[in-house]
């Protein structure tokens, strides 16, 4: 469970509490109560009903109670001898046979004096199957005595009205019985507030430290003469077949200012689906090339990498830039030629998948690394790309690393940006290019498939194209592949004369490329695909997106899929086919999709539904950094922690480091990526 130090055990807080401080008379028990009684055994017997049951009748001065055990050992029967006194705790049911408890917790007591009642509520801890509550309670109680919980923060720096850390922890592990339980459950009690503040402060300190350490790193300054008409950047702007939006101009200027510095840029470019991130990336690449340095662009899938590759080649090759293409499927002589062109500096731009970071890929002078859909890469992969410049020869360059631009079409809600991404500069494309039509989203139960197929027929007749997406769940890849294949067969039969294509992850790269080429070229009317088309696919003539089993997809994925249509002038529709009954989460997701097309609002609701750990993909980035604080509810504490963190590093660096060590230990390491 990761509980290695005394302080880890001290910070392992109860999930809930049981009140064992009071004895309730049997005649005061009501249906549904969870209560504790003290009573004497009248008799115990095993009855054979549908199954064997141990029935124990007990009595106190006020009345009788039946204890029912469905699972028991013969030795238990001997525990419940007539005349024995028990302390019993459980949930009360009132039925035809009077009051009863099923499987209560019982203790034999030899007289009240020998068994004093607890004076505090009994904690129930998060545990594992192999670890009983009694053991965990004992371990935590002794750890609380030993743990170094001395105050690190001077009292004047704490928000007013909060207890010391030791007081807060002792209170939360053993609260008095008169505490309002609601304040413990909703974590509004001052003891909870103290823990949340310390946790948020440690997290902000770790972010500030990561930012300060990054400020000491060096990168090549990528400066160009803005007034010169012949720069690649100026020629690219002239050659583009469209004008940039105001947001694209603003974001490009933010990136240009960062690239001119000798400190590595560490910027996240976020923008909704279709806001034009690729052209901003192309302008950043052009700037790097103008300054005499190479650029690498890495995307998570071959299809997405190829979309970027086609666009960048279309824009940059006519201007004299050689672009290298590196993916896992590119092998042999073609790959060797690309590697040689990058190593010699002949190719100034590399585009590809994680193949870009393989050991045999050497750059002559890598100045800028661009990572698309950065959350889809693990931390180690992002660090490997940044290490490519340090591996190059040359005394000055050995200590340098490339500027890093990360791109994401999953917008980050403000509270996440303030906490998990506090060490990043964030640029936001908050404006869609003109001519984009809003996509209408419709929800259909699965039994209305025929209507959807009829709509597809109409779209194809009008010369439009259609996506049909089937889910792919790794655990049952075979079943889902079969689902995609069957859907392809059904649609082919229902749409005679229409070319219906099939695209899935198990196809060879050449097959995928051939299918995408037919669809992009307009010859294929309908494309049945698994989620390999989730990001980056740009076919302006596609006007209908059907997502089958939409309840199985995450909100961000559904929003990405919807973004594949509405890229041209035609009115576009996204149909979400679902199979009832829906879970509460499924209902919340589909409701969000039908109510808004704003990616930032979608991301905010996604954060509400899933919580920050899952939203960030915490599995690939280390444990979720916050266990106690709630990003939405603890805005004020977060703001105070943000303001205090830089002051603490400046005035009390030893205290700041001790806070990070106490709360985060090695979990702060992943901030480096």
C-alpha cells in the first residue's frame, strides 16, 4: 500500500468512522440503525432453512434481539453459550420475528469494568484484503506516536483558525463522538483544511522548484531578423492558403518570444479540436529552421503523424525544406536515407511517431521538439526526446536541451492548470478558423440503427462522406474487431454501390494508408473504423460521424471524434448510438456531449465526472499528486498555497524542501517531464 515511513502511516486517513462510544438499549433500536448493544445470550441454535444458519437470541433489560449468521464455524456456536455477555455492533432490521442483526461484529465481555468503552470514534481505513483493520489501526496508532510531525511552517504563514499538523492528524484519526460527522465527511472541518493546505503547498513548492531548476537549463536561442522578407517564416505566412486567426497570431508571438531565450521553452499549446494547432507548430518549426536549428515533431499514432507530415510537406517542401519521415513501419534503405539526412543536417525537420526517439536517430542540431497529444506519451518518452540535443557533440551544446512545445486538443480546466501544470507556460487557441460549421449532436438508442443508416444513405447521395466508429476495448480486442468487421459487412449490404472501407489497429501500415488515401480522396463514401481515427484526421467533405456504443467512450474521446466532422462548409452531425440502460457516468457524459461543443466546458465536466487523477492519466505520470484537496472546492486554499510557495523557497529553502519530502517524497520527480 506504499506505507513505508511513520509519516506515511500518519497520513493514511480513515474512509469513515464507527461510533463504538455508546451502548443503545435494544428497545431503542430502529430499522436501518447501525448501533452497539450489550446483551446476554439466551440461546444459540443451528437451523436448516434454504441454507444452514446460526441463530443467536440475546436479551438486555429492555428487550430481545436476534443475531443471524449465514457463514459460521462450529467453534462459533460454542462462543455463544447461554449466559455469556456480548458487546454487539451491526445494522438493525425489523421484521416478522422482531429486531435482528445479520453478521454483526461481536465481542465477549466479562463485565463492564474490564471493557471500558472507547472515548473516540473508531476509524475505518482504506485497506487491502490481506490487511485486517485491527492490524492497520494498531500500526497507525503507534506510527502517530513516533512520526516526526513537528511544525515546519511558522504560525504566521498559516491561514487563520487552523490547528497544528499533529493536532489535526490526532483529531482525524480519533475524533470525539460529539463532532458533527458531516464536517468530517465533506472535509470542511478545520483539521481537514489544515491537511489540504499543507498538501497543496507541498505540491506548489514542488512545481516552483521544477520551474526554478528548469530556469538553470540552457537551450539554443532561436532568433531571426523579423524585418527580413526572405525568412522561411515570412515566406510560409505568404504561401499559406488562409489567413491566421487573431488567436494563432497571438500564440505564435508567445512561442517566438520563448524561442529567442537561452532558457528552454516549456510551453503547452492547447486548443479545441480544429482550432489550427498544426499551422502554429509549422510556424515554430520554420522559426527554428530560420535560426539554423532542426526541429522534430512526434505524434502518438502513425495516422496522426502522417496527417502532420502531409500538411507540413505541402507547406514547407515548396519553400525548400527537406522533411524526414520516421515511423515504426519505415524500414530498410528508406529509413537509412532519412537517418543520414538528419545526422548531416540536410533534413531540417523530422516528423514521426515514437520512432523519432530511438537510439539510432541522431540530429545534427536539434533546437526544437514538438510533441502532439503529449498526454498520450509516457514521461520517459518525453524525456528521451529532450535528451537528443545533450547527446550531440560540442562542448557548449552538450549542456543544452531543445526547446519543447507540447500540444493538446484536450483543454485543461483552470484549476488543473494552476496545480498540475503550474510549471508550464500555457498558450490557448480560443478561436476557431472562419468557415467551420458547428456540429449538431444527436443521441439515438441502439434500436434506431435503421434510421441512422437511412441518414447515411442521404449524405452519400449528396456527395458527402461518413465515419462510423466502433469501440475498441483492449481486454476484448477480438470481440470488438469482429464488431467492426460485422458493421462493415452490414453497411456494405445496406448501401449497394457505395464504397465502404474498414480501418483498425491490426492492419498493416500500408493497408491503413491505402484506406485513408481512398477516404481522403473522396472515392470512399463510408469509413468504418476503431478509434484509430480519433485525432488528427482531416477530411473536410465528411459531414456525419456515427459513434457506436458511445457510452463506452470517455468524454475527451467523444469530443475528439466529433471534431473529425464540421471541417468544411457543410452542416455536420454527430450521432451517438448508445445501448440502454446507461450508468450514471454514461448519462452524464452523453448529456454533456449533447449540451455543448465547447472543449473547455467538456474538459471541466470531464474533470467533475472523473476526478483529476484519471483526467490526467495519472497511471502514466506517477500517482495522482493530490489525495486530500479537491481542485474545485479548495480554490481559496490553492490560491494561498500558490502565493506562499515562491516566498518560502526564497526565505526558508530548508523548510520548503522538508515540506516537499514529507508530502511528496519521490512523486515530485515526474514534474521534470
